[in-house]
């Protein structure tokens, strides 16, 4: 029976549950995607309301199981990130008494030594190799090489322990759904949207979300920077709400009329909101607040390049952008202008298949797809069919399920079945004696 890998992405604006399978060659196919829109239960990547997250994930689990029936979900992978997630540099080394062949055990010990260098007050999400140096020369894969010394350079992705702790409380403890592993969302997303050429030449990956903006920088096929900024599309929404609007109205206005750059008008716009009648908005003020906040976010993105010790010319592959908040008109143009390089919206790697045409918008779920791509474990089981004793399962399947009703309706249904059997006997040419016995 077919098994499925399950992953959950906990975003500030939506929670996504996704299922996938792999063929004999290991190729991933996205089988089903379900989502629930949320507000104020996950703040900047951290679960705030255990009970609400439990309820939404439970609902998503049921939706996926309906799609994957008869398979039942018994475990899951979970994406993790948030405003406290960032990458720091660590270096470990080992010297051998004589020329030795470096093996996997040596690399694992270097990684564990690296982990021990991290404060116990932080949670290690991933240890990402940047480069290895064997006897003074850089090697891409040290396993199998020989030398008397090895030096390992890592990017260690860490976050506050509360991120993982609250996920455990809402999913593992409250829902009783086993969590196989936690996958750093930023790293997983990069694996499905960046080409090897972009990683090598140097590129900027920007995930512009509802409440956070995660900036990852790759160069020479290695992660060189990762930082999560405490600002996103919802900051723009709140600024618009300062024009005497509630948040839902401000969000609607941002989508309908907001532009990050280049929108100037002296006219006003009249919008109709449910229960409020017509509301007149000064478009000049709208443009001012949207552009000001967008400029602030862009300035912080640009600052990450400087903090990584790089310049624009070091990132010749440009910027790749994911996240629903980046769909606001003018946002990409403003980003290109600010960072001085070309930018493109991320698209899914052609290596990954999508099972159903309804997922033509799969690029809206790249972070969740990235989680699936990063792992390869079966998260479902198929219970054996159970049939009532002394009943023929095939005959039972042919009888339609009846809705509760009046006694007369029940009799009508019974009579129809009798007529059906009676007609069948006549068509088969039974004898009069057999019909009387029946």
C-alpha cells in the first residue's frame, strides 16, 4: 500500500499541511495540500495559542486523511523558523598523528564538537557545512581524502527553545501526533527554488511573509548568511489601518490599491466595506504610508548584504523572492531598485511533480513543498479493512447508505429492494416453485 510523507508549515497568516510520495527513483510528487487561514495565533513564527493551533492542525489532518483515504496520518514533519532564527559561524578542527583517511565518523565528531560550542540557552536547528580544509587546501567533500589535519567551517542555525516547545505542546502533546523531526523552513525553501548556478554565483533569497522577512544569502554553493527580520506584510496593513480602518479593511485596501512604489494621486477613492457603507480614502496618504514602510523593509534587507560582508557584485545571480506579501504591486520593482540587482519570483524546481491540476498555484506553497523535499519518511499507515461477521462485504458495498427518516420511508426502501430481487429472479427464468419459496 502506498505510503505518504506529511509536513506542516506553521505560518503567521496560514497553516499548511502537505502530503507527498516518492517513486522508486526517489522523485517527489506532491499529492495533496490543505490550508487554514489564521490570525494572531502564531506571532513571528512562534505559536502563541496552543489550543487554537491544535484545533487548526487537527482539522488539516482530517482534510488530508480524507484526500489520502484509506491511509491514516500517524506522524509528521514540522517546519520551524521565526524571528529568533539566525545563523552564526563556528569552526572546529582535528589533527591526526599520521596521514589518515578521513571518514564519516570524523565528520560526525566535528559536527558534535560544533554543537557543544553553542549555548544551552538556544536551540540548534541545523548545522550547515560551509567549507572543509584538509592540510591547508579547501575540499568540497572531505570523506575519502587523506591528510594530517582537517578544519570544518559551519553555519549553525539556532533559535529560542520556545519555538520548538510550543510546537510540541500543540501538536505532539495536545493532538497526540508524533513529530518525526523539525526542518528549518528557510533552508528547505532554498532547496526547491534556487538553482545550483544561483547558489554558486551568489544570490539573495527573500521570504517576505506576513510578520517576518527571512533573508538567506548563498555564495560558492554554501549558505553564508541567514537572518529573520521582525517585519512583514502585516506591518504595512497596520499602517494602512491608521487611516481610520480596521485591520480587515486595511488588508483589503492593501491588496486592491496598495503600491510599494511609484503610485501618486491627488484623488480619493471610495470603497464599500461590509457594515460601514462607503469609506473615502485619501490615496496620497495611502501611498505615503505604504511606500514608507516598504522602504524601511527594503533598507533592512539591503543591510543584510553588508552584514554578511558582501557587496552587490558578489551576488551576480540576483534575488529570488517567495512569500505572499511580495505580491503587492510595485514591491519587486522597489526591491530591485534598492538592492541594485535583478529579482525574480521563485518557482518550483522541475524535479518535483504535482499530482493534480488543482495545484496550478503550487508556487503559493513553496515553503511547505520544501519541507517535503527535505525528508523521505513514511508518515501514514493503512488499517486493514474490517467487515461485520457473517456478512458478504461485496453485497454490503452494493447497498446504499440510507438517511434516517419516517417509518413509511423505511418501508418504501425495503419494498424497492424486494421488487429489485423479484425482477432479477424473473429475468433469470426461475421456476414458479422457486419464486413461491422466495
